[in-house]
């Protein structure tokens, strides 16, 4: 579908939907009084400067201005007989109320002067009933970060990609009021450039009913809109890595300042007057990464053992590479965004936002993953290609000064592909036996990765919300949402044509003519699924004088539109119709006699006259449709003051999330083969659920320092998992498992946030999290892996992989007129790991030991030059400033990243070390965090 067709589909779809967008606007409200008498003023005008948007006070002096995009505004307040007053820098945030009471001075006293003041944003947000980190675009640009994801990891509750103890994928990502997560694996479809962010919110408490399909939290990003005058920026930076340990990170023997290159530009302004404005942003990034291989062997090199038993690294000289340094975790990105805002009238606005995000990267992996084995054959494995196109169309209509609705439509598709070459028939592919290694400690001496994966996820979304300030105390909001998914998936391993199946290392040509395996084999899976989802919600924000209540309820419905195995028993009344039990899952290779042929007499033998069953015959009874899933989720939040500058907040809610589509749909024909490495999908998986609750207090300690202390608990149920016991096929030769809803967990924690607002050139934040995250399994496949390893799977709570008890993030900034310095410090106590099995079978082993703690320090320094109407900022920044070698992965026998008894054992066996040393094999750079990275650049704003 072309972009134009997609845009038309979105627009037609959402206009035909019900009315209204979640989470893109806030409001300003308050009371206007006489400065001398304190009496409320009726009919006073409160207007957003430069617009027609505003309100008049009612009989109680109350005003409210709804439907404001996040940012800072100037209010112009006037009343007959009073001096006009302008209040600048009134900050508005998504879903929050900016309370601003205003006093006007009589003209009798001040002789008609206009008064101009600047608003000071309260440090305690009184209507915040769930923990929410609000970060403005200006704050993001001031931090020593390059990506928005780095800002997220600084927020309290985020630990190694997990939010409040949840699995990865439990966080929903929203852009301009619509969800943009890839349902296949719950990843974010697109990462907005930090310079395009107007405001970002990370909601980690019990969020409102308008947000769905998330159990851990919501990341809500509002992007910039076009301004009424032309502005722009251009920036670039370069950099590279400078580790102290050159042997651990080979290829980084010196600082290469151009191994990282970034170019970015933004422009904003009017198209036709102030009614039609635009914002555009583009970026190109390339980085070599810090993991390198060396081209010692060409992919077509053949190493072999001759008839005398002598091992040869090269069959002929052409197999020798040039020993050049080759990046093995490089990354390249192209990003483009264009946003048009059309203000058709003071009450109507149409917005279109298109985002293009292209990434190409190399998946190095960890110890013995397959990709690391290409260390001396780095051109033999491929690239991950990710391309996302996101189109968001929004219609906003203000019905009156108390009610507005928003209709959103979006179409986005995400295309993922892994391959070595673009063409599956590329003549450079070599026989799979070329990559065979001499022993279990040797890197490959040649070979090409024959794996190919292609996945395309598309989503058409229509969303409508209506918001009304029905009274001074009640802000009602309701909405509906529909999402139509389409998932196309193909995964295969190329094989040689039949004539090239055999391979003789000493004489056979390494190159092959490739072919795609038949769909009936284990080497090829392909499917298309079109599930859909419906949701509706209603919520009420009640803002009383002494307390605030957020209450709502949400309904979610999901139709998987897929089949599952039919577990019914054979029908004895109809011998021609045979169903099967779960012990015969593979429709292409059935094991039971009555599934292989028409066993009319039931003797289990194919007698004359009993024809063989075809796949089409079995298809008639093999599957049944998966059932739809639904849930009703209540949400509740309170906030009430305890002092003049302090509030207590409480939130509670039930949350619902459909399992990842990969667990529902992968291996759609339920093919199982010899051995035990067989997991089949289950489109009948139930919804994953959690109950989130928190209690906290916000207190402003001084004029520029505030603190927030919050305790939380999460009861997590029905997570996707695998069966703890293996299922056996008919005859018992093959064992397998399938996904079920059986994992559960319990997370408890305390978060302390202390913030010092900018004053006297200095600002700082401190986020501390103490958390206990326990569950049955950290990964859905854990129970299956334990079963095939001969261990009993866990049926009780053990520490999860991200059960990091203590996490501390500190940011500090100091700024003078022309220069500034900012610093980020991160500390994490040791995460758990599972030690190697001991002879004491009664001891609890799963994640019973701790890795070493981690520490990172990042630094940014900048200097500003004023160039007439432009501003030039030059900067330098260092990540992992002190090059601390944090041990993020460890060997399970030592608990350390750089030592294992296995190395001594391997050396004791005196193996031939033809390709690499044993020490090289056990030196794992991915056991450590990224080494020191230094960048320098400039940014021009005009």
C-alpha cells in the first residue's frame, strides 16, 4: 500500500469511527480574583496570547482552558475596570492540570498599566495520582544523551530495560496519542529523535483507563509542531571508542574520531500564514561499534584434514583473507519526520505526522551464539534490517469552551529482515559444511550464514476520544479504539540443491546453488495472520479543593484469527472422520496410523483399499479456531494535600496485555522433529494480567528542592510460559512443549526521587530504586529448557534476571551564560545469575548468586557563541568516562566475567589450537559493558 493510499484509508476510517486522542493535551484552570478585596471576578477574559483560545470566568470566578498541547504559554488576562495582565512561561503537560490562580489590580489603583509576570511551575504536581516522570524537550537536549531511550533508562523504576520488575515488552510506546508498539515482540516501532520531542512522559504507576495494552508502564511522546516563524537547526558530531583494555576489545587499539558520524537537521515554520505550519527533521547516523572481527578467512575458504591426518587451514591461497578489521556490531540509521498542522479555524485543527525510520545493524551476540564464531570470518554473517513507516492523522475539534473531541487514525508498518545477501539465490553462498570447525574451541575458518528471516507487521488504527469539563470538578473523558493487524512471517534456512547435497572438503566446490526448503520441513515456516482488537474506556478526573480522584474502567477485546490443535478424541460413530489427541501435532508428518491412512477396520495397518490421507484430508479435522479474549479493567487514583506544599498519592488498577504474537503464531503447523528442541505456538493463550498498586508522597522541601517517595507492588499473573513437563508424540520418539499461561511473579519496591530545580546556575536530580522482583521464570522458554536439561522447573518464586535490588541515577548540571557542564552517574547493585549445578540437589540454584555491581559516569560540556540571530553550540561528551569494565554477564562457575574453570580444563586436554588460542575463546567482550566512548560536535540554531 502506498503512503497516499494509507493516508486516505486512515482518514476515511477514523471519520467513520465514533468520536475522539488519549494523552496529547493538558489544561490550565484557576480562579481570577480582585487583588485588593479577594473577591472573585465574573466575566474576566483569560486568553492564550497570539490565539483565539481562551475562556471567560463564571459566576465563581473559575476558568478552564482545555485542549492545550504540551509546552509553555503566555496568558493575557483582562476585565473591565482592571489592568491587563500578561503571565509568561505557563507550563502545560500531557494529561495534567496547571492550576493558576490570578489576581487583577483595579485601574483606580494602577492607572491603566499593563502588568507582566512570569509563572513559576510548582514542584509538586497535585493532580498526579500515578508516578509519572515528565521530561521536556529542553531537558532532554541538556543531558549527555544521544537517544530518547537513554533518557528512559534514567527514570526511577527502569532496571536494565525492565520497568518495575516486568518483562521486556510490558511497556507501551505512544506517539502523538496513538500506540506504536510492534505487536510481534512488543518493541517500539520507531525511536523519535530527541530534537523532535516536545515532551516525554514515562508513567510507571497505575495509569489511567485511556491507556491499554501495557502492564508495566506507558511511554508517551508528544512531537513538536510547526511554529509561526521560521526556525531551524543543524548539528553534527563525530566520535569513537577509547578503551583502556585493548586485548579485551581487539580492533580498538587507537582512538578513531570518525568511526561514529552523525548529521541532523530540523526546520519549522509557516507554509501559508499561521494557519498551516510544518516541522521537519532528518538524521543520518553511522557507528562502527566497538566489537570487531578480522578477515583472516574468506567465507568460501575450505579448511580440511587430508588423508594423512594433517589439518590445513586453507585448501588454496584464495581462501586467505586480507586480515582487515571488520565491524561486527555496527549500526546505520536514516530517519526522517515531517509534521503538518492545519488550523482550519480557532476551533478546528488537522495534523498529519509521517515518520520514516531505517536501521541496519549487525547482531554480534554473546558467548557461543553463532555470530561470535565468525570472528575470523566476519563477512560470513549478515545484517538486521529494520524499516518503519508511521503515519498519524489527527482531527481536533473544540465544540465549546468546555468540550472537545479528537479523532486519530494511524497506519504503520514495520519490516524486519535478517540475511547475509539480499538475493537468496546469490552465488556467493557456500555449502553448510564449509563452516564446520575443527573442535569446540575454534572460531570458523569459512562459511556463510544460510538463515533468512523476513517479518512484516502492519497496523491500521482508528481511535476517538471526547473530553468535557462537565463541571468545575469533573473532567470526563471517554473513547473507543480499533486496531487491525496484519502479520506476514517467513523463516528458513537455505539448503543446496539435491545434486550438491554431499560435500567432499578436499575436492568439492564450496559454492552452491541454493534452494528454499519445502514448507513441510522444519527448515521453513511461513504464515499470514490478521488479528484485530477493540477497546473502549470511560474515566472521570474529579478535582476538588482538598483532593483529586482519577477513576475509570476499560474494556479490551482481542480476536486472534488463527487455529490451534484440535484436542478432541476420535469419533467412534464415524470411522471415516478421525481427529487426534495432542500427541500427533505435525500435519505434514503424522505418526498415528489413523492420521496416515483411512483405517476403515481400525486394526492400525494400511490394508488394501485403505487409501493414504493427504494433507488436505487431515486439514479438515486437524485444527479448530482459537477463541477471542476480553477483559474489564478498573483503574483508580487519589491525590490529596497533607501540607501547603505536599501531597499524598495512591493508585490501583488491573491491566491486560495480549501475549506477543510470536508466542501465538510462530511454527503455525506445529512441526516437531527428532530430539527435544520443539516448542509449538498457542493462539489460544489467555491474556497476561497484572494488578498494580502504589502509595507515595510528594513534598516540596525548599523553594527549589522537592522529594517524592513512593512504594509499589505488582501482582503479575498468567504470563506466557512453557510447560514444565515434556509432551511426547505417539510412540514416544519425539518430545515437545507448547506455550501456556503459567508464569507468575510478585514485585515490590520503593522509589525516592529528589529534584533540585534550576537556580543559581545549578540543577540536579536523584532517583533511587529499591526493588525485589521475584517470579517463576524470567523467560517463557525457561521451564522447557529446565525440562530438557533434566531439571525440575521452578513452581515457586525465585529472583528474576533483572532483580537488581539497588539502582541509583544522578544527574547534575551547571550552566553559566555561555557554557555549561552536565553529568550523569548510574549505579546498580549486582543482578542475579544461576550458578552451575552442584551435587546438593536440595539447594536453590536459580538466580541464587549475584554478579558484581555496576557503575557508569557520563559527561557533557558545551560552549555557546552568539552569531547575530543564530546560536552556535560546540560540545564534547564522554560515555563511561572512567572506562569502568562493568561485568554484565558472568561465567556460571565463577560468577565473574573474565574467569572460568572451563578454560583450565580445556587447556589440560591439550587440544590443537590451529585457529585461535583457548584464552581467546574464553575472552568474551560482551561479558562487559560498552567501553569509553568520546564524541564531539556542534549545533547551530537559527
